[in-house]
C-alpha cells in the first residue's frame, strides 16, 4: 500500500512541472518513485535520513512551483549564492512556517518508519533506475567537459564565457529539464560549479564606442546602487498611500526619469550593466572591456567601492571582480585595507562614506573622484530594512514602504555629506532591479521567469550639482523606455569620454533584456503569467 501511495504522490507532483513529452514524465516518475521505495528496505536510521532529505527537497520544489509558477535556474542559483547572513535573515523571518512544516515531516517519517523492513537486495534492485539515470548523465557531462577543456586551451574568450555558466551548464540544464522532479535539481546542485573567480583579460580594451575627450566634466561622481527598489512605491513617482520619499522630493536640480527598467531581473546579471559595459548578447564584455573604474584610473580619478553586500562569497558574484578594480574596496567579506568592514544596516555605511569624502574632497585640495555605494536597500526580508524612525514617520505602512523610507533617509544623508565635503558633484541613484511585492521574506520576489514587469521597473534620479550639461533624452529607447545601464554611460561622459553617435543610434533602436532563464527577450515580450496582460508599464 505504501508503495502505491509513493507512486501516486510522485505522479501527482509531475503535473506541476512541464515535460517535453510523456516519455520523459514517466521516466522521471519511475526514477524518483523507485528510489523512494528503495529506502523502505534499507537499514532504518539510514532509510529515515534519506527519506527525510527527499521529502524536504520535494516539498521545497512543490512550494516554489505553486507559489511562483516556476522553479527556474535563476531561483536555484540564488539559493546557491545566498551567504550566511542572508540565509539567517530569511530563516528567522520564516520560522512560523518552518516549525510546523518540520513537525509535519517528522510526523510523516514516524508514520512510515513502521513500514521499513531491511532487505538490502530489494533496496538495491529498486535503486537501479536511479543509478542508471545518474551515471549515464554523469558520463555525458564528463564527455562534454573534455571537449570544453580542448576549446579552453585555444581561446581566452571561451574561458570568460564559460566562467559565466553559459557553456558547461548546458548539460546539467538539459538534465534538469528532463527530470524536473527531485533528480534533475539534485544533479544540478551536485554538479554546479558557480561562476568562480573570473580572471580579467590583462589588457582590457576601452569600449570601441568611447573616445577620451581629454577633459573631466564633473569633479566628483557618486553612484548609489539600490536593491529591489520599485518606483511604484516611491512618493517621488506619484505613490500616494504614504510619503515614502519626503527628503528626495525636496532636492533641487533633480532629474527624475520615468519608464526606466533594468537589464536583468537578478543581481548577478543586472548589476554589471551599471558599472561596466556588457551586452545582453555578449555578457563577457563586462570582463574583456574596461569598466568604469578602469576608465577612471586612465584619467587619474580616485575610485572607491563601499558596499553593504558580499562580493567574495564561495560562489563569487558576477560583479565582485569589477568592484575589486576600485582603489578602495569595502564590503562585508572583502576589503582592500585588510581591516574588517561589518555594516549591519545601510546607514552604517555613512561613516566610511564621510571619511572618503573628507579625505578626497575639497578639504584636501580635492582630487577627481568616483564613489560607488552599493546598498542592501529593499531586499527581502523587508522587516529588517527599517527602524523605529521609519515606523514612527509612516504609521500603518507595510514593511516594504518602510524600507523605501529608510533608503530615502540614507540618500539624503549622503547628499548632506556631499554638500559639505565635495566641491561639485553629480549623484546618480538607481536600483539593480525591481521587485514583485507579494509577501514577506521569501527572498524570491525577483528573478522569476513569469514575474512580469514589476521585477524590472526601477527608479532613476540624477542630482547634478556641477556645470556638466548632459542630454538624457538621447538615451531614450525608440520604445519610449530608458534602461538603467545609462548609469555607466553617463559616468563615462562625466569623466570626459565621448560616445560614438552610431553607438547611441544602435542603443536606442534596441530594447532587450537578459532574463532569469538566460534568454534574451525584447522588453515588450517578457514572459507573463497566462492570465496577465502583456504590456511594458
């Protein structure tokens, strides 16, 4: 009876996933159900361990698919790229759900433990389909790896592309697609190599569309990169439920861009567009071409990266190697000074920012400077992104609105420091990507295949307290939108680089994004939920 229940359970779960054909569906059901049944014939403690792991793993799969309509590789890699602090934050926020879930799983295990009977021969026989699928998949991966190594010996560009999970992921991605229930995700996790530490080309070339104008337009450039900020919740953009951005709204000389979207819906692929010059069809240019820090150094401009997020975790983020190009690097897990830097809140960055402004500002004859500040912004769980000051100011507001108000306070404090310490400056604020604000603490409010436009819409404001006259309209796409990679283009202009007119023409003619399924789409053609009207808001 228990074996029939296992088979029916896996069969029902299979209808939550898409299969290429029924043969693949039956194959996945056979592999997983026979594996689960084999555990009932193992030594009891061992059987209990494997059953608990499998049940928990499959429960997570079901939860993600039911809630987010998809379990794409972006979500899986976000889990892999989660550092200890982010894991503990999400864990603490979801204890109310996790405790009863853990109790339920223990209860299920208690009920089925009586069904376990040691018979190693039958257990191993039932594991045969699993072993056949696993070893045949592993052999296929080894064969492809051998071919990739041959290519790598002859092409440095290949190594850059491969480090971005574009090539050696093809096999594990196809196996994951073939066996989406348990086996495919397990195989993917066991064989995932991460992006690794990307080795820059020793002689990175200046992007061919940039020409040095031999002058510097702005003495101090400040780029503030937010996280998961959605303009629909900024009172600056017309949000009327709560006054979430009262301070920014009072700024003079402020340019507020409407209709701005990110180039991707995940930090790992969205953020490099803000500080380097990749293309959606050739992401490797983030590492083979000079980035904003390289361009600054060519003109003797001092550079700094001050961030409230990790850049040097086990699975190194795609922007980490670029951030490390700055003269000063301060992040949670890597500093160029060798001293620990442990901000717990975005406001904790202010002391380091003030020191940089003082050291390189007008009090010390002021060098030309590029300051990049990376915040944790409104990343889930939202409840820890604000404090009592925000709650008092916005009584009755939800936790996401409070996080926006917290960001408003940070931006205003940075502006005050710049007013006091810097001779002239241009400040740019945007977010790496947007957010689908559905619930609290899931950590999956972006990077969704069917998440729509909310996870792309971002704020973009420019505070220009300098004599630099920029023409922002020339960056508007023919579609009417802006993309937030104009931050890197504006910074290049402010540093005294001239943009090729043909590049600007081609840039405005295209409005494409790199989605979390690693497919390039025209922005107006983003994957949508079946019942969702397709439109680029």
